[in-house]
């Protein structure tokens, strides 16, 4: 064992491996892309903190999915603010795809340049798949600690007495007698 208490941990030594570029082939279109994963700092630099919180809540609510792409698709389809979700997906995909180089959607159609590949030309299903790989939604569950199990299931108990058929006393704050009806 080393005497240096400040020796790098394996997590710190291997931290750059997560960000190493890699080739990825899209399932739907067969397009090959060069990707890099984004970490939490990258996502915050993109200015999508509010969208990130919104998306993570949606993803956490859908834990029954085995594939990250399915979880992302489900969250997007349930999303109350689709344009906010699409903006976040486009930002993450544009930042994470190294080749071919993708451009953000210009403010005005006249600003589009020939020969440029804009994010909105990528099929939406491919953008969702890319987002799920770049964002690594499987890692979301490790971002926050899970809540400990509660009491668990409670068995039916037939011996619990049912309320009587007599009228319930009027509570002092029930001046209209609503509870008696």
C-alpha cells in the first residue's frame, strides 16, 4: 500500500475514458457518427439546467424501460413542453456529435448555408437515439441517491371495523354540513 494518501483513485485516473470519442452506428438509419459523451458540467455550460431538471424528472418517472432510448422517447412524448425538450435534445446532440459536424438551427431560414448540416435535418428518432447515448440517461439514477424503501406492502386486514351507519358529527370547520351528506 502506498504511503501517499493523495494518490489518485481509479475513478480519477479513468475519468477521461468516459469522454473519449467513439464511433456509433444509429439503429434506425444506419448513419455512422463520431460521438463524445457529455458530463454534467458540459450540460450546464450548454445552458440547459432547467430543461435538464425537467427531463431527469421525466426519466426517473419511467424506470420500467430497459433501454435508455426508450426511456428518453417516453419522457419526450409525455413532456408537457415539447419545444423545450426538443431544444434541449438539439443542443445536446449538436454538442456531442463530432462528425459529421452539425449546426444549430439558424434564426432565419435565409441564414442557412449550402453544404451545412443543420440539426433539424437529422430525423427526430435519430436525434433521440443520439441524445440517449450522449447524455447517457442510464447514469441519471446515480446522479441522485435513491430513496430508501418505505413500509412496503400492507396486507388486507378483514378484522378492521367498518364505520357505523350513524351520522358523523359535524366538525367545527364544516359549517355547511358537507360532511354529513
